[in-house]
């Protein structure tokens, strides 16, 4: 999906065919800027893959827009909502799992697990304007594919820890570091936890094995999700602070004789 900036206004997202149509009808010209996932900054339309479509359009002086704080996708939740999600997750899973041997524990554990996936989705969503290895939707959705999820849990959790840390380093965000070793330990215990399913049919052994693995993995899961929460809050706060700060931008070759221009950062709708 693409965003375009023209006549001091920002539009999108639209698909590639729509960009071509807008070029053909004159809405997008050489004075427009385009952005899509993978771009570090806005690019003049004539310097993108649509240069051929713009070849017959006369070039005009252009003014470079300032890159938005989080151009893709829009973030529609507040930092404190991440902490709220984690608190409910910790309470429901922490209480529900020990009570899973009675009826009341099962719905509590299920509810906590659902909140955990919401938190996982939002954590991935926060770094989509970087270079994540997957999207937020795929990170969560593929965890429910039988057998394939044996591998995908590694991507969803260990991959997230690596990508969040990389995102913060690249943008020099003073955020808590997510423990990649803890994420890896959680993944290994998750695989071992699957062995409890066939062993559960063996009297005594199944229960003992479930306790030996279930308790550590629950504690590790709650702590790991707290790491994602703390780092995610720092990332989101950084995005919001950056978006709120006016910035003086040197327009360089796009200045057309003007040294600088004060512009305010905006967000994509």
C-alpha cells in the first residue's frame, strides 16, 4: 500500500494501480511525494518505480515533506493500554493456570491467552515502520496453524524480541532491552510443553511433567510479555513525542532558494 503527499496534504493508503491512475489524471505529478513500507523517508514520485509513468509530465519545483512519526500503519492506542493489557494477562493466567484442574481455571486461562495475543499483535504493530520480519497479523495468525506453529512461535516471540531491540537501536530510543535469551527459553519450553499432551494419558507421569514444565513456562511467559510491554510503551511514547514536536527541516536540493521551512509533523489517517 502507498501514501502520497501533494498540495500540502497527505493521502492514502492506496494500491499501486490507484497511484498509476492518479498519475494519469494529473493528481500526482513531479511535485508529489510517495511513501510505502520499506522506505526510510518520503521519495519524490519521479524517483520511485513510477518514474516511467511520470516521464512525459513536465517537472516542477518540489518541496520535501517531513517524514511522519509512524507512517505505516496508524497507531490507535495509548501507551497505558499496553500496561493494562499486561496486568489483566498476568492476573488471568497467573490465577487461571493453577486452577486449571477445576472448571473455573479454564476460562480464566483462555481469557488471559487471548489478551496475550492482543498484546503480541500490538507489539508487532509498533515496529511496522521499521524492517520487521513479518506483519502483526501474520505474527499472531500463524501461531494457530497446527505443526507449522512449532516453528512460527520462534518467529512470533524470539523474532519480536530481536526486531524490537533492533528498532530501538536504529532510532536511538531509550527503551528497556527485551531479553532475547528469555524469549528463546520460552520457545524451548513451549516445545517441551507440547510433550505433555501425549504424556497426559499416562497416569501420574503426565501430571508431574505438566507441573514441571507448566509452572516455569507460565512465569517466563508473564515476564517476557512484561518485557514486550515496557519496550512497546517506550517506543509508542517516542512516536507520540516525535509527532508532537515541530521541526525545522533543511530542504536541500528541494529548497529552490529557500534555506529552511518550519513544518509540523503529522500522522497518517
